[in-house]
C-alpha cells in the first residue's frame, strides 16, 4: 500500500503551483533541456531502464496501442509509433481533424490578431509568426491550443489534405507550457522556440497555420518536410519555401517529449462544438468544420 500511494503523493506535491513553477521554470531551462536530451538518447540499460521506469510511473503512459512496448532508450518511448489504424482520421472532407493527441487548451475566436494562452493572458499573432501577411490571413479567424503531456503519443499528422507552402524556425526560450506557467508568463508561446508551418487546405485553398511550440526538456521538433535527422533548429531563421502535398492523417513530424501545437484557422471555419478546455482529444477526431 505504501509504494502505491507514494507516486500519487509526490505528484500532488509537484503539482502544487508554486513548487511546480519553481522546479520547471526557475532552474536553467536550456541546460536542463540539453541534459535530458542527452539522457533520453542513452541506450545503456543502467540509464535506459530507470529512465523508462520513472517516465511510466510519473507520466501516466498508456502503451496499449504502441507498435511495441520495448524501447532502446527514453527517446524511443517518447517518439513511439502506434499500431496501424490506432488513430483513424475522420473521413468527412468537411472536417479538419486534430493533428495530435492532446489536452484541449484555450480556443475560440481570434479578436483581430489577438488570441489567448489562457483567460486574461492574450498574445498577438504578429508576435508569434514572422510575416505580417500571415497575420492578415487569420485575422478574426479561430485558434485552438493543443497541449501534449509527457506520456502522450508525440507524433503529429496532417489535419486535412494539405499543401504545405512554407516552414519557418523561430528561436527562443523553453518555458514549460503547462497551465501553471501559462497563467504566470505573459506571451509565453511567443517567447519559446517554435516552427511556423504555413499550409492550405485542399482543394479549397483555405489557409491553415500549425505552430508546434517547444518547451523545457523538449526543445527539439522534427519535421519530415525538413529532414528528420535534423531538428528544425538547423533551418536557422530562414523561411523554407515548399510546395508539398500531405494527405489527411499522414505523419508530419514529432516532438522529442511533450509540448504544444497551436492551430490557426481563417474566418468562416467553425470550431467543433465538442471542444472543451481541459478535455483530451485524439489525433483524427474533429477539430473544426469547413464552410459550405
């Protein structure tokens, strides 16, 4: 009984807001991220076995749909593939699906170019993305915040048939992106390292914007459009122009831990009524509906 209660007790302590914020944001974030990144790649059993055990204990990991429950390293566990068909994508061509497993965060209408990380903490799209022309495409549109926790499936997929037009890397910090930090750090998403993926929904040509945001312990985002052997950081600050078709449900990349994907949609696209802040959503489930 004692051993079963211990993890829950530790989790209650770690989730106390002041302690959680101190532990995850007041230590050297970049140094901690680099250290965990190195540990996560180690395949030696003296490192791999305890690291995977801690992850499974504290992250609430469900491996029932994983392609394999055995991993060569902690990184392999984070970036695991799933069994074929584990995440079916809604076949309705009017549906824009969730690109990832996540907890739904702030979502709703973009007021001009202003969205919210949490209630009372706005940020401007112009501070998040590099091009004012992108801002205009999504003015008065809609946004959804999708937060991936440490135990979730970390790959993300095309939410609809897309044509990707560009990818831009934005350097930055690696603040934690959990709700505790979002209530304390203004414009957090605009401060963190991120990728800006510009695309259009086929065949209508409507713009859609996906912004994977890195965080503490996870400042590494891999994109098939770039090269999965390198992180998006290797792009530098230059925009990579693309003309790449991606089918609905096709894998686009992954995080090497857990983080956030921000989805921006133009005016006229309606968010799914099933979206509830704090509720889990799976990759492939409805996120929004196209007009008409």
